[in-house]
C-alpha cells in the first residue's frame, strides 16, 4: 500500500470474507523450498515475511513474462473525463520498465488493458471508498466489479488483476489505492483470484504507485512506518531506499534482499559472512545489469557488470541479519542522493508495516538532499569510499576500501565477537 496519498492500508475481501493485509494469509505449510543458504532467514507466519528460505505458494512468482489485466470501472453518477487508454498510459510502460530493470531482465510484466469502460451498477458514492475502507463496502465494490468484468475478462489468464476506477467520479478517494488480499479466493473462470489491486489514482497518478502495489502482489511488505495517529513522519525505517518504503524515493530500486527473495539473484551473488575474522569481497552496484551503465574510477560510464556478488549478509539472530549492498546513481536509482555501501537490518518475524527492514544510518548526525528526499536523515545513510563504520549494537564493522575500474566496490566486513 502507498503513503498518505502515497500509501494505503492493504485490505482484504472476497465474496465475501475479508482480513486485513497485515494479517496472516499463508504460513510455512504452503511454502515451497527456495534458498538453502546458511544466512537465509526462515519464513515465519508474519504477513509478507522477509524469510527467503521458501516461497509462499499463495503468490505468483515474478519470473519470466507475467500477464496483468486492467479493468476500467465507471459509475452511474459520473461521465469519465479520461479514456482507458490514457489511464493505462499513466502506469505503463513505466511500471514494466521498473520491474524489468530491478529484475535484470528476469521478469517482465505485460499489461492487458481493456479498451472501454465497464459500468458499475451503483453510484461511486454508494461504496464509501476511502483509505481505511469498511469491510462491507469493500466487499460490495469487489462483488460488483467481478460481476461486470467477468462478462469481458477470462480471469484464468491473468495472475495480476487491476481494477481501475474512474478518477473523476465523486465518490472515488485517490488515497484508497491498495491491494486487496482475499481470505477466501474468488473462484471465477476456473481460477482462484487471491488478490486484486484496486486503483483509485488521480490522472496523472503518483509516481510509481502501481509498481509499489504490484510489489505486494508478489509478497513484498510495506516498509514505511505508519504513525498511530496518522501524523508524523512515515519514512523513518528505510527513507528513500526501497520502492516498498516510498514510491517517491530518490533510490526506489528494491533492496538486494528483496531481489533474493523474488528469485532475481543467483545463489552465488549472495555471500554469507561468518566467523570472527575479516572478509574481503567485491560488491557490484545493485543496479548493475544488462544495458545499465555504472561509473567506475575513471568517472566514465562502464558496462559489463551484472553477474557478480550483489549482497553480503551477516547473521545476527534466529530471525535477523545485517545486509550490505552497493548503491549508486544508475538504473532505477539514477536520482540517488549518496553512493556507497548501504547497511540495513532484516527481521523475518516482523510483519508488513512493522519495520521488517530498517536502514542503518552511517552518518546519524547529518542529513542530505533535504529539498527532494522523502527523509533527509537517511538520504546519506551509505558508508562512503574510504570510510569505516561499526553497526551500533552488533559489533559488525564494514570498511569501504576502494572502487574497481568497472565501478564495483571493494569492502571488508568484520563480524566481531557478536557475529
């Protein structure tokens, strides 16, 4: 879900029982073996658990070509001022491009937008659409949407479903865009639909909002912090550093941990740092992949990276690790504020929205890019070239020793007594 107008609480519903997106939908019993690495956290019953040892069979995998249908819904109380083609162009090809770059070409999202509006049977105001949507109203909306769409769509063809509402209808709240997780799947066209992205965005929409919501479809958690009273800063956990924190971030590429979880990193691209001694390794920039240029020591764009180590991990507990990755101004991160080695904590027992990932600030007394960062205190979080940093409370030290001609980073990680 996206932040206040950037984020919405993920909710649920079907024909119709509903559970909140922060609830447990699946557990290890329905998981498939995934990664045997010694630093791979185990999947827990936390919703959208950051465990990477298994893949939940309740979610489609973002691998190869995946088809998505876009259904455009109008209402009796409004005449649309936009066309389905215009609304489709609001989100595509931008959403597909984001995932193609993030996955190094391993995942392509193919949109299949309908060409005309489908009329809902009730006025938009009748559904009481809002950010924290009532279960009954949400259920009525989805029931009607499936009923009108089933005449036009073969849902068995599409692992991803977007219901896009007329943004100008009087009852549509643009802050209500969210993923609806169906506790009891809707069985239609011989297939079980387990989740739907309900889109209520303005035209034009928030940046990368659909990519954020689509991340939930593939089992990624919300990484922002929602204040209890709805007031205060939402971006204290990860700042600009992952799309699932904020789609407005300067560095929205997905964490290497998420790329590992989604199957976009090979086992050899993840290094488990163990023992008390120092480990030296070379980390490729997270964005480096086919067709993506990064800058090496000469400052000139360089290609050819993409198959080396992307993630270093130090185990800190049964369900916790420290992760290290190189972030630079390339690919989805081309507007990044600061380059260097980003350090973050991962907890597989923390649910979506409860801080499953938290960036560690290597420069806690300063901030950067205050004019356009979503959270300036973390904009300069990475450990820069020539710096050393000991993670508070863990005794793990990382030293950034150099850069290669191709743009990779050479680092030394020392777990210390606590590793």
